C-alpha cells in the first residue's frame, strides 16, 4: 500500500476539462461550483429544497432535514412523492413521452427499445400484477433476475405501489438467496427461467427452486420467460410473468408515499457477520440520485447513457435506473458479458447506439487494456463525450488507457467515489469545471462534507492518510440496516459518536488541492472487481466444509480484479488433503455464496498463525498472500510458525 501512496503522490498530471465540454456543461465554472457547494453546506435546507422542487411531489415537505434523532436522520419529512412517478409519469406530458427510456440489448443480440410511454404501460401492468399476487405497500419483494428490461420494470413497479424491493445479484447462489429472503421476510420472488451469460444459460429458476422451500414467508414466485429453458413451475406458488400481466388492468396510478417510506433493501458485505441490509428511503434517495446524475454525468436531453454495471449492485440501482430515468434520459442496458462473442462487444454497442456517456469499473478497464487496443480501435467512438469509473481506486495506468483508447483524449473522466450506503456519488470531479487527476476521485459533491481524520478524530494534514468520514448527513444516505438499528449505529456511527460523523470504512488522503485519493477498505472487506466481499462470509462458507477446521481469508493485489481472494485453510488433524481438494473447496464457496467469492488461491496449513491472545495474524497472512515475505519460504506450516513467531517477537 505504501508503494501505491508514493506513486500517487508523484502523480502530477492534471487533465483540464475540454473547452468544448465546459462551455456547454450544466455547471460550467468553478465559481458556480464553489457558490453552490458553499450554499449546500451552510444552508442545506435551501439547497436541497431547490433541488427537490425540480421533481414531482404530491405534497410538499414540511421540513427538509430533521436531525433530532441522530443517527436516524429524516429528509423531506411530511412530503409525499413517488419515485416511479418521477422516473416515468413525469415525462409523459412532453415530447419525452416518445423518447427511448430504455435501450436494451440481450447477449445473443436481441434488442428491445421502450419509450417512456411504453415503459409506463409495462410498469403499470407489473404493479397491478404484483397487487394481484397480494403484494401490498411495505411488503418485501426479492428480485433475482438477469439484466433484462423486466428487471427495471419490476423495480419501478415495486416503487409505484410502495413495496420494498430487495435485489439479489444474479451471480449469487441459492444459499445467498435464502439468507437475504429470510432476513427481510420477503413474500414474493421475481425471477426468470434463465439469463444469458458468456453464451450459456444461467439457471436462475433452479436456484430459486432450491431456495424458496427454505423461506416460509415466500408465497409467490413470478417468472419471466427469457431463455425458454424448461423449468418446473410449482402449482399455486409459481406464476408466469406474461400470463399475470395479460390478466390485469393497464391503469395503476402511483401511490403517494411518504418521503421516508422505505424504497429498497440492498445487501452488502461487512467485516463481520451476515450481509447487511442497507435500507434506502424514497424522497432523499430520489433527490440524491437525480441531482448527481444531472451534474456529474452532465446529462442532456439528447444523451444516450450507458452504465455497464449489473443492477444487482447499487451502481445499477442508482445509475442505470433511478437517477437516470428521473432525469428523463435514455439508459442503455446490456444483458451479458463484455467479451461475448468477442472482446469488442462493448465498443460495438457504443458505436451501434451512439452512446454519449459511458460509466464502468476499473476492473473492466484493466481487462479491456489486456485484451488489446485493437478492439476499441475498430469502432467509431466519436459519440462519447464523457466517461466515468466507479467501484475501486483506478490505477493511473488504467486511467490513461481509458483516456486514450476510449475517450480518444477528448472526453473528461469522472472517477466517482461512493458506497451502497451513500446511495449516490459523494466525491468526484465535476466534468465541466474541475481538472481530473488520474487515480484521484476528486472533490466533494454538493452537500457532502468529508474529512480525513486520525483514529482519535483529529484532522490529518494533506498528503497523510487517515480515516475517511462524512461530517454531515446527506439526503441519499442509508436510513438503517434492515431490522437492525443497533448494528447500524455500531458499524457507522459508534467510532465518532460524540462528533456525529459517518465512518465510511475507507482509508484515504487529500492532496494540497483538496483532491481525495481513496486507498481502500480499512476493515476486513475485500474489493474484488469492484464488489465488496466480507472475509468473514467466505470464511464461514469454508468452515462449513468437512475439509476445513479453520480458515482465514485475506485479499491480495490482483492485476485484473484489483484484489484477489486468498484463503489459508487448516485441515482437521490427521486429514490428508490433495490439490483436487482445493478445487472442491472453491466449488463449495461458489455453492454457498456465488462464483464471485471463489478464492483465487487456497493454501493448506496445519494451523493458522495467531497472536498470543488467539487472534489470527491477518496482517502477516496478507503479506504472505501478496508475496511480500520474499526472504522466507512460506509454503509450509513450519514456516508460518516461524514467521508468526518472528512477527510476534518483533511486536512484543
Ligand atoms: O472502498 C470503496 C470502493 O468501494 C466501496 C463501496 O463498495 P460498494 O458499496 O459495493 O459500492 C460500489 C459502488 C458505489 C467503497 O467503500 N469504491 C467505490 N468507488 C470508488 C471506490 N474506491 C476508490 N475510488 C472509487 N471511485
């Protein structure tokens, strides 16, 4: 990590916003940013009230911000609105009604384009379909779907009637579905027969069939026909989406909801225990995703915008669906893998739909760079005017590759720092105003008051790393962890309880211009390809195998994924293990959590190095996994023992 810090400190390249971009940008001068930022911090009521007024409210709020019961903040209290209405109906009384809301491309090359009017019709049908299955306001609906238009429609249908959706990434396993569905007592699961991924069908319905019987609260399963795969339909429980939609009325007015009515739950990994159900509410999340999309992506009426994330992650929630549609823009959705049928698929899509704004993850950029410059070079990418990245720190080399080969040195790049918990982008460079610095996220967005502090809460000087905190609440912040207020307080607010600061869990530092550079997680969370995985979860999955006595999982630097997963596994006494068992364990983790959590490396040992108090020496294991212990042969247990002892001796 220290190498990385030095490297970035040496980074002196700044890329000014292109003049042509700046002259047309929604925020086009630094003075304007400074003025609005100051207002958003000094007088959040006026700033956020103005932003919220750009959207539709059935009833105006009584109070913009209520901080009486910290950390249970409320925003736009007393206001009544509906996010589905703001994403769809709001655009029906203008020329936008016949504009493409969603341009979708399936992996096999099929295509669906839905105008705002068509989207409205489909969302109303789906909302009535859910009602027909007995779904009511406040009920939890799990969504386990491929990246097809019905996924966005299902979200908007839930939001329309006030049902709380909980989207489970389609790459997770049946066990992960069980945990999440049980935690939120979901009554309904929406899924599909399958989805296309790298030329094969992912059997989503099979996973739901395995999970649903273990979830007694689930009464109905709604199944979209996507791949025409043969599936079994449980009598009374399972219903075909198209049959239900054919039997309901097309008129479903959006329910006026309280600004603080919950919108969705999205599970994310923490350092301990089971995944945390991040709860977002309606009004604040709507305002936050709307305004960040508008200014950071500089969305314009004629823009075609494409975010390559999966909607199973927060990026897809906020910046494929809600924030983008709330602005009335056109959002592109692609179902499949970036290298199917060939490594040029993304550039083909950009060229075909004349995409203007492209938002992806550093891990994808590193893969593109590895696949070669010749793939994007074949395409006309001149429609692009803005690029973005999210999910993990971007290494300056990957940034430069993106700038040259995709942006063709014309497009600003916004590196956006945020989290599932924050709901919306918090730190970035506004593209028409601020110069970008490769590897650095940038400056705070409106209303965001970050700081870098020491463990004791002291401000840390520029150039020195510390804990990234946020000192004031913001509208799109999480409201709690579903069903667990105590854990919400503990995880995010207990460290700086007196000061009332939000703990992000990230380490970061600022340069002398105030640009934030994110170093990475400080807790036991690994960021694999921009996705958060808790080491605890993977360890629990491992120890549920009879081959494992104890397991310690750590991250290590990985060229493509950012971080890879290394599992140190001690086996029960007397058990002989072979190379083949490593693959068995990898499969076991895939079965328990999903393929994304498969360890890249498994190292068998007879015991794990521990401190005298019995704590696993993770720092030592991290060094070993990263190959930093070059002086020692670390492949055997004895060496672990020696290393551990050496380390203990050095520390005591
Ligand atoms: O460590 C930070 C990293 O991803 C974490 C949040 O992960 P998640 O909730 O899954 O949301 C990812 C998409 C918003 C953060 O705590 N992270 C996210 N964006 C960046 C980043 N690290 C550096 N630079 C970023 N732009």
